[in-house]
C-alpha cells in the first residue's frame, strides 16, 4: 500500500469511528413519556446506570386522584362503611371539603401503602386504616398536589356526630 492509500484508509476508519461513537452515544439516553401527567416523585436509577426493559425508572405522582389516609380507633372503625360521606379539613386551613370513604383496611394495613407517595408512620399502622377520596382537593390550585399534608377527617356518621345530632335535637 502506498502513502495515499494509507491516508484514505485512515480517513475512512476515522469516519467509521465517528459514526460508531454517535451510534453508541445515542444508546446512552432516551426520551421517556409517561401515561399520566403528574409530578416526578422519585428517580430510581442513577446517571450512567444501565436500565433493563420493563425496569421502573421514576415514580410519578398522579395529582388528579388525591386520597386521604386516616388512622382511627377500633370503636369508630366498626361504625364506618365504604361509601359513607365524610368531611376533611387541612390543618392551618379553614376550608372544609366533602369526601367519601373508599376503603376500610383494618389495622396494620401497610401493604395498602405500597404504591402511594407517602407511606404510613408506625403510629398510624397501630390504628385502623380508612382511605377517603376528596375530589375537590385536586380542584384547588393551591392544593392540587398537597402530598404529605395533614388534616382532620370528620366522620359524619360516627359517635361524635350522633352526639351532635342529639344536642341539636334538644336545642342544647
């Protein structure tokens, strides 16, 4: 091979190397799209880490379906039923929102929290679990993604409500 052929061969190999670099670099990133709109809550992989097909990469919180998890005493839990109306008020906020009991989980219901953004405390798991949907929370611009906020659930059918009805009935 003469000098010109070697230069041409080197130039061709340099082009092939550049093309291969581009191809390999294109495999190191990908554009992701989620089936829901929401808030990125947790990133499950680190920069430069390899990911497998089907592996969870991020956790996204769907703020369109906010729920409230309440821990209650057994005596109140036994009087509740799925579908019952409740009210909810955030601590530090005067607004009261209507809600509905959607699940009664019993005590120690930690598995119910597996896919939620915020898990239960040990104290919460010692009580009886009640899940409430409060649709109007998501409609409030300042509360549209109020994850981790705390408040008070008012069970309109519980023992205190019965006491209030008794007092109201007799004008006390």
